[in-house]
C-alpha cells in the first residue's frame, strides 16, 4: 500500500472520529479512537511510538513520542489547539526525519470542521 493510499484511509477515519465526537476533547481520546478506527480498517498502528535521537555514535532516549505511526510509513501528530503554529509543524517534520518517514499528517481535532485542521507534510 502506498503512502497516499494510507493517507486517504487515515483521513477517512479521522473524519469519522471527528464527526462522531466533535471538537473539545483531550488529544488522548482522539488518539485512542483514531487508532481503533485505523486498526478496524486493517492498518498496522503504533501508538505513542518512542523515538530515540541518534547523533553519530550516541543514542539518546529523549522521550520523543510519535502520536501514531501507521504502517511504518506515515507519521500522524494529533493536536487539540486553536490553530497550528510553526512549532507543531517543526515537531512533525522532526519526527518524520528521525523515523525515516516521508509523509506526515498534522491533524487538529479542536476545529469545528476537520477539513480546516489538516496539514499534510512531505520530506
């Protein structure tokens, strides 16, 4: 399955979760429900995947965690914020770089219409 095919499934599931729950819940609630829907759709999902930082010969367990890693190909970072900031985008890009993924989805469940809360990022 390609990254684009995976992305479509992720977004379909995210829309379902947002339509059912609406905005205003904690990020952890959306993460759990989205992971459930993605697994139902047949995708391999890793929640809160630990991500070490490796610099030359040094491996540091810095406590970085990807919200959802899908099929080991797509990073999904979830937010419940007024709007995305440059920090959110930088965080997702960093997770993509450290994980070796070329596609990332930044999804904000706080918005009234989820189509306004999605940012697709490519490395």
